[in-house]
C-alpha cells in the first residue's frame, strides 16, 4: 500500500512538473505571439501612413505640373505657390493640390 502511495505521489509530482513546464512554454509562446501581433499592427500603421504620404506627393506633383504649365513658372515656384495657398487658406497642401487638379479637370472638360 505504501509503495503504491509513494508511486502515485511521484507520478503526481512528475505530472505537476510537466504541467508547470508546459504552462511556462505556453505563456512564453503567447507573449511572443502578442509581441508579433503588436509589431504587425505597428507595421500596418506605418504602411498606411507611407501610402498616404505617397498619394499626397503624387497629388502635389500633379498640381505643381498644372501650375507650371498655366502660370509658366518653375517647379520650385509652383511648390511655393501651393505652400502659400495652403498656409493662407489653412488647408493641407493635399487639399489645395486636389482643388487645383479638380479645377483643371473641369476646365479641360468644358473645352
């Protein structure tokens, strides 16, 4: 009877050790997954911000081209014109550029 009880105690102790080891490994895996998810979300956010910046740059460049053509000015002056309008109207450069593009599209569409 004592031998059986001792064997059961040892088996229980070994099981508790294995459970503790597996629990620790699972907790480590969970922490790693949470960190990877945090990094993924951060990268996704950065990607979105970069995409917005790229799109803004494209719109601003297109508006600069329109200003250069219509006002017969160089690229730097076109950029300064956009910048000045942005500051005076308290609108983003993208908004100013989009309105220039829209106005140009409307002008060309009515011709």
